C-alpha cells in the first residue's frame, strides 16, 4: 500500500485483498475444489465456434495430409518387395534355369527338401528366376513415394497456417471479451481482487490457453486421423497382426487415464500459486520504497520464497506425474512392436505375408502407437490449458454491475449541478451498516466540503454520486433526474475528479492533461496548465509539454503529478467537481496557488471537496461533518465553530490546540 492510499471505507473490502487481508488471498486458492475439466473443456471448444469454417478446412487438410503419410509405408513396402524379389530371383538362378516361373521354383525347392524357402517364394507372386531387380519399377515407386510425402508436407503446412489463424483469432476475441468484461464489473470486484492475481488471469492464463489450443488442436486432429487411417491399412495388410497390435490399446488408455487423473489437481494448484506469486511480486514492486524504509525486505523475501516454493512443488508434481505418461506408453508400444515383429517374421517364413508387407506393418505399428502416445502426452498440456481457461471463465462469469436502462433518461442540455441525496442507505457488507437514511442537497454552484475521521464514509459518498457503487435504498438525483435512470457514461461525463492518489499514463505531459478531452488543442492545454500553475514547472523541462512520462510519472515530483491531475480536471470543464484530498501532495506555497486555481475552477460548478486539512475548506458554502456514515453536523465554517461540536473539536485539534494531547 502506498503512503497516500486512503482508508476511508471501514466496512468495504479495501484494494489489495478482501477485508484487508494479505495480497493474493482472493480467488484461486490452493486446495480449492478441483475444476470441472469436462465442462470447461466443452466451453473452451465453444469459444472456437466462430472459426468453424477454418476448422473444417483444417480437418480436410489434416485428412489429406494423413492419407498421404499413411500411403507412404505401403508404397515403401512395395519397393522392398521389388528389391527382395530381385535378390531372391538372382539367387534362384544358381539353382534353376533363368526364366523359370514362380511355381516351377516352388516345386523345385520342395523337391530339394527346402520347404521353408519354398513357402517364402510362394509368397512372391510374379517372381521370375534370373530377372534380378526391376529398377525401372523401383524408380517409379520411389518417385511416387517422394510425391506422396511432398503432398503430405504441403497439406500439413496449410493445416498449420489455418490452425494458427483460427487460434489467434480465438485468443484475440477472448482478450477482447476480458477487456470488455473488466469495463462492466463493479468497482467492488476490483476491491476484492489483488492486482497481480487479476493481471495473471488476463495475461499468463490467456497466453497459456493460446499455447495449449495452438499445440493441441492440429496435433490432436492429425493424431486421431492417423490412428484411423493406420488402423485401416493394418487390417487391410493383415487382420491377424492388426488384432495383435490392438491388444495393447486398452492398456494404454487405462494407464494414461490413471496418470492424468492424478496430475489434473496439480495443474489447478500450479496456476493458483502462479496467480498468488504474481500478486505478491506486483505488491512488493509497487511499494518497494516503503518496504525498504520499514525494513520489511526479509519478510517480503520470505513470503516470495514460500509462494515460489509452493509454485515449484505444485509445478514439479504436475509436470512429473503427467510426464510419466509418455515413457509408460512408450514401454507398452515397444512391447507391441516386439510382438508384431515376431509374429510378422513367422508369417513371412510361412509364405502368408511378403517381407514388404511386414516392413510396412511394422512402420504402421509405430505410426499407430505414436499418435496414441502423443494424444496421451498432450494430457498435461491440455490439463494446464483448461485449468487456465477456467480461471479466465471465472473472470468472464463475474457478476456485472447493473446494466444501464434500455431507455435512459436524458440530462438537461446544460446541467446546473443540483445533487440531492434522498434517504440514501448503503452497505459494503450486508451485515455491516455504513450509510443509513442520509438526505442532503448540494445546490448548483455550491462548494460542499466533507470532513470527518478516517472511515467516516466521505469517499463512499462521492463514489455513490459517480455510481461506482449502487445505493441499497433511496436515490441520488442530478438536476432532479435519478442517476440510475441515465447511462453511466452520460453521468460521468458531467463529473470531473481529482484524487489523492494521482494517476498518469505513459505519454507526454500534454497528452496527460488532455486525457479527458480528445479534441483539446495545444492552446487549451497550455491555458489549463497556466491556470493550475503547471506551466511554470513544465517549461523548465527539456522537452516541455512533449516530455514523456511513464505510468509512474517518474520525470516529475509527487506534487507536480498532483498539479497535472488538477489541470486535467480544469480542462475537462465538468458541471460537477469531486476533489478528494486534491492538494495533499503539494507544498504549502503551491497549495496557496492551487487554492486560487481551484476557486476559479469551482466557480459556477457544484463541488464536493473531501479534506482532512480544514484550512483548505474554510470558504466552502456547506461543510458536512460525517461520523460512521452519518452526517452529524452541517453548516458554514463559522457556524460550526460557534456550535462547538464535532467540527469545532476537529478544528481545534489542528490549530488552536495542536500541541495538546489528543484523546
């Protein structure tokens, strides 16, 4: 927490963690109930629905690529048969006259007592003794194999390109949905979410989903089609060997399922700890100066080490357990390979299969087990991706703020700025009262100052004006129009706000001042800067108004950042101003200058000023004194001092009795 963070909401969950707890204690706690893998996977697939045309093309190209790849081993088997037949025919020429037919060679071998060789030759149809290797036929087959593999490559390349396009389009939509969702969730959602945890979902988890879908989509399609195509070829070559090869499939499925079931909870825990670690890192880096000043480096390092260790342990278990799948299935595949080779060799010896068919079958056997192993090995990647997808879906399913009315009311063309609280009640937590039955009116052009102890509900009051939170009962009106009857954009376009916590984005000083007015000219920017005493220090910078600031405003001091936000509000020219300790970061001399600028800025506008330094609001038209969500006093400065009540005590504690002890 930075040194300027407000703690003005006792009943509400402060930013950084629910109920003020440690950072990272939000969603995604380790040990939570395991995710709905099947449901989340189905939902992830529905996200791909808009890419159905590309996915159909990916499926077709995958089928063509697999068909070409599957045809290769059979064609190479034919080439092996041509070579083997040629070698055998030359050897037989030493025993038989050249030109003898296959049947004559078989009969002669049986007569010579070489029955095993005769059985093998009987499985070589078209063999002619003495012909040797038919190199012309062999060349044609090899050219055909080359063409088939080139076609498989081209189809695979096109499939990969279309897959990448479909996946990136899907992730683009998902990021857009998350961005749009973040604009629709209420402010209370951000109060309860550590920023690092939220950023982890928006960045790391979406990136992990993209990687998972990219790597598994085309590979899964290719693997399934390969299994189907290879299985068909295996049954075509030898039904017996195909049945032998299939014996190990159920065993592979059982082993893969058992391992995947144990690894899934580990992936859930891994990504939960990733979010917690990111939350801690973001918190420590943001408050690095305070961590150093208060000597909390060791505690911060200890927390980092603990969460980093938990992440290491969960990631190790997830990767190790899921990593067992591939070697386990590889072992089963090797057993299958051994059985197929033995049975195939016996069938070649018996003449019921050719050597080329056995060679092709062994290749198919490898091709058959390899995609099964790949599908199983994708389980860890798929589990990790689905775990991340569910975290993103949790964000997308978060409760949204109440929608704007379908037929919104219209504010007057020129808003006067009369703000009325009519019997308003509000609670952050249902069981903890905060604001109860509050009624107050700010007339057009009035400056309404709100004072009170920390936690009195001052900031909550102005947050309700802007509809950052919705009232539980009663209503707030602007020029007689219920703020809930107009759109939030229309309401907030009439409000300018300067907070105690300054916010600048990466851009030039001129761009930061013009943040709320897209059409602002450079002259208007300079005019606002002069009026708020920004111009005096901007001109001392080497690049003047073109000086580039980062999101921390590192090129300017804290007080100068405050002045920039005041200039931003000045340029926006709103009907209503909300100043929440807007001069807290400026020095006394600058405060006097800013007060003059504020007086000019507030002229003709309704202003709500939250202040702890009572010297800044002595000229307010109405001062509201709040305690525990209620207005206990209201009036002018002089009236309230004369009443000798809560305001007078606050005033004396700051001025008349500054040296006296405070109860």
